[in-house]
C-alpha cells in the first residue's frame, strides 16, 4: 500500500512538470499584467474602487492567459469546440477573479483596511490561491482533449483517481479479496 501511494505521488509529481513550467511562465506574465494594471488603476483612475481595479486587471490578464495557454501551454489539448473551451476558461477564471477580488474586498470592507498597499497584497494572496485552482481546472476541464490519448499522460486519471476495480485481486463487486502486493492474511 505504501509502495502504491509512493508511486502515485511520484507519478503525480512527474506528470505535470512540462505543463507546470509553461503554465508558470504564462502565469508570470499574466501576474505582471494583472498587478501592473491593478496598481495603476488603484493609484489613478480608480483610486476609491480597489476591488473594481483588481477585477479589471484580472479580466485583462485572463484574456491574455487564455490565448497563451490555448496556443502554447495546452496546445495539444485544445478542444475542437473553441466556444465551449473559452466559456469553461471564463467560468474557471471567474472563480479565480472572485477569489482575488473577494480577498481585496474582504480586506477593505470586512476588516476595514484602508492602506492601498495592504489591499493590493490581499489581492496578490488571492491570485496565488486561485492559481492552484486554475491549473488543475485548466488541465482537467478546459484543455482536456486527447488527455488519455497521449502516451505520456495515458494514465492521468488512474494516478489521481483510485478505481478499485482496475486491479485484479484487490476488489471484486464489493467483495474484498487478498491483495497479492500486501503481506499477511487479508479478506
């Protein structure tokens, strides 16, 4: 069992290395776009609307991110239905924007923070949390074409999701059977 868990963790870690690097590069540029625009708007045209400034910056960064992820990070996984892919991307990013904007609004209205730099930092923390959510959502919900067809990733779901009926001798129609990999009596 420990061997299986170790294999799953090792497989999961190595599974995403290339996509994580590309996703990180796109995310880094989007982070600069989002925060640069937000900072400008917070200290300029939207000086009294920090949450709205965060929303505008995140929206522009989202559009950039979709284009870059579609044509570079996940280019081999693009869906044929571009409209569905874009709508899923927008939905997932809407959740991410909600997290970053929500933390900014929570800091300002919930905790009474008025310092623009602290409000900006609250949004940055929200971006970091949302980034983890976005990666896995993009990978499995948006850019998922050929997910199981590519040999390197043909066992993605098996690594992440445990299917008890996939290995003989482990589980049969609700009846526990001896697992040949585990020592001692079982069942």
